[in-house]
C-alpha cells in the first residue's frame, strides 16, 4: 500500500483529482446563490449556449492535440501544438461567421427572446477560441506530467466564471451567466498561454511548415476519424437538452440543466482527469508492455465504482429534497430530474475514462463506429421518448445510456 501511495501514478492522480474537485466545488457552492439571483430560464439559455459551443469546441483543433503527448520528441510536439493553434483560430472565425448568418434562426429554434439576449450566439466563436487553447495547454501539460499546472488552470477557470456570474447577477446584467462563463474561459486561455508562450511563438519558415505537414499526415486519422467521432459524441451528449429546448420551454431546460450540472459535470470532470493520466501512461513506453493497458483499465473501473455508487444512491433517494433545501423550493423538480438521470451517468462515468484506449491511432476507427452507433440509437430513443410525459422521457434516456455504455 505504501509503495502505491509513493508511486508517480498515484501522486499524479491525487494532484489532478484534488485540483479538479476543488475546481468543481467552487461553482457548486455558488449555485445556491446563483439560483436565487437568476431565474430558471436564464439557466436554460446558459445550458443551450454551452451545448452549442461545446459541440464545436471539443474538436476545435481537429483532435490533433491528442498527438502532443504521443509525439516522438518535443520538437515535433511543438510543431503539432502550433498546427492546432492555426486550426483553432480558423474554426473560431468560421463559427463566428456562421452565427452571423444563422442568428435569427437560432433564436427561433430554441424559443429565446432576442430582445432579452441580443448578441448571445456571437459569443460562441470566442468561447471556441478560448476553450481550444485551454485544451492545447492541457495536452502540453500532460506530455510533461505537469498535473499541478492542469489543476491550477481548472481552479482559475471555475473561480473566474463564478465570480463574474455573481457580479453580473447582482447588477441584473442580461446574459450575466453567459458572460461570466466566457470570461472564465478567457482567464483559462490566458493562464495556459503564459505556461506555453515559448511554444506559441512560431517562426513562419518553410522548414517548419514542411514538418507541420509531415506531422499532420502522420496523425491524419485524428481529423478523419477522431474529430468527427468526438463531435458526434459531444453532439449525442448535448442532443437531449437541445431537443428539450426546442420542444418544451426555457424553464424546463433550466431545471434539467441544473440537474446535469450538479450531477453530470462533477462526474465527467473526475473521469476526465483520470482519463488524462491513463492516456499519459498508455502513450508512454511502459504502455506498450503486454497486459499493462488491461491492468490500468481494471484498476480505474474499480476505483470509479467506489466513488460513484454512494453519490448515485444519495441523488436517487434524496435528490428532490436536497435540491429544494439547497437551491430553493422552485428547484425541487430539478432534484427529481437529477435522481433519474444519475442512473445513466453511473454507466457513463465508469466507461468514459477507458475511452482513452479508443483515442490511440490503432483504435480510432473502432471508436468512431461506436459514436455513430450511439447517435443513431439516441436519435431513435428521442423520437419516441419526446412524445411522452417529461419524466417518462428521462427514463427513456436513462435506459438508452445503460444499454449503450454497457456495450462500451
């Protein structure tokens, strides 16, 4: 046991999870205040914004950032880093232009009052730019096992966006939740920029572009398979909320958004932190040893079960009462929703960290196939489920999540 505690893997996990937990505790502690400042429909608009921005942000570098920890040496990793940066800026600009053209249609599709939230969708491009650079900074930190840097970055992001959401709420600023969120992303981007400024300064020489093209070709499966797969995965995760937004009202979206935020975000962030460490280990020389990957994945599943089971039981039996006490009586229904969706999140929590195996070059096609399968089955579930009472609709979603992640 003492040897395990002294191991580099254990210490890395401890650092990253400690930072991640703190980064999540800060906004969760602020929710009881925010729910008394902002109405449920304001949280509904925030949920829609994060969903739309997240679908694109996840692949804003065409997933080339995955190659940074895998690169043969630091010189090639730096080339890939700058390739990612060029792609992120390009996609952010394209996204901004698209929102200019589709602005009115987006307001109509999600039943949002344009007079109350003018300029909402224009912020998506900036959010993509900031979150894309954060992903780059994290990938670079993973390469050098700088897990303290990642932890501090996440804490900076959460602290910043909570602070500004509170300030904007107190002065009754429209879209205060969204502006606070975007500012938090900006703070995170600036933090990781400072940590990787020496990598960001790129000399525009012919030799550098030749190396960039060579690396882009070597990891071509990432934009061909992994990027679409990640977008499909994120789209699948956000699709239920977007369907609810289009089919119900902003209050329902806000209640469901808080339910996902309190249950889903802490779960996904802890699993993501472990995924980053597992990925670093699998991508190392030790990860090529026979049986090593299987051993690491088995340990992660057992550890995650110990974390998630108590949390899920509490949410299932006491969710509505806890939400009413902590966030206010008008949020009791959100606790009921949380008690339902947490069942499916248990299976997602256990399976998600192991997805790093499908991020490796040799498994990318298999991962893409599973993401397409999930989207197809989810679309069918939503088609039939949306016609039911809303809580029945949620049970349709949970049943789908249990089945699809059991296959995973």
